[in-house]
């Protein structure tokens, strides 16, 4: 038979976690953001890498009326990710053009997400189209929806990175299409 003193000691040792708290916080931070993407391929790319592209400025088609210029933020985020892709080279007179539309943007609230999952969600939906010039022919359309629906303090600032998360998803799909990988 186990005495009450031994039970207390067993209980105290059983709540100690072998997993470091920092790992749990990191896991929680990355589990809060989800993405959903769709891809429509009309024609394959026919030239060799690196593909030369030009980036048209993003257009805000969302209902967002805040003080931020999310079209400029999105254009900057897309440009940075295209530069870092290793598959595309940005040039002003390229044969291919990338256009970008922000279909939805909602800043959300970490406090509201903490109160109830889904309440206060931060959302971004972006669409990138690849055009062949000068024919003005659409080769492919990439759409990504990124959402942070749950979480509290660790999701503060989600509105600052949500567009980048959506573009990361699109760049992954763009690279797979450009390199001929199955996606």
C-alpha cells in the first residue's frame, strides 16, 4: 500500500515534463496558423531557369479600410520571396509578369482568439497570376488563404506576418510548377 506521503511525491514527479517549455511555446506558436491553397495551371513554363519575371504592384480588393497600406506591404513581401526563391529573377522587362490581388485581409485580435477560438481571427487571402507577355496570356493562378484562428499572447502580431505566410505558400507552389515537380 502506498502512503499519502509517497503519493504526493509521485504526483510531484509526474508533472515534471521532459519537454522543455520553450519547445512547447514554439510548437504552440506554429500550430496557430493554417493555410489553404488552390492552383490552376493553364500552360507550362517553357524557358530555362532562372525565370525572369517582373512584379506588378499588388491590388487591395479586400474590405480592409485601416491606416496601413497593405497593397504596398504585400508587394514588398512578394518581391522579397521571389528574390529568395532561387528560381525567379526580377527584371523590369521580363517575358513573364506576376500580378497580385489581396482578396481578404482582417487584422484580428489575439485577445479575442484567447477568449474563444475563431473569434478575432487574423486572415489573409492572396491571388498571384503569372502572365506571359506581350501576349497577355494567363499561364497559372495561385491562391492562398492564411488564417490564425486560435491562440492568445503567442499570436500577437499575426496581422504583421499573415501576408508573408500566404506568400510563402504561393512561392512553394510556384517553385514546384516552375521546376516541373508534382504538387
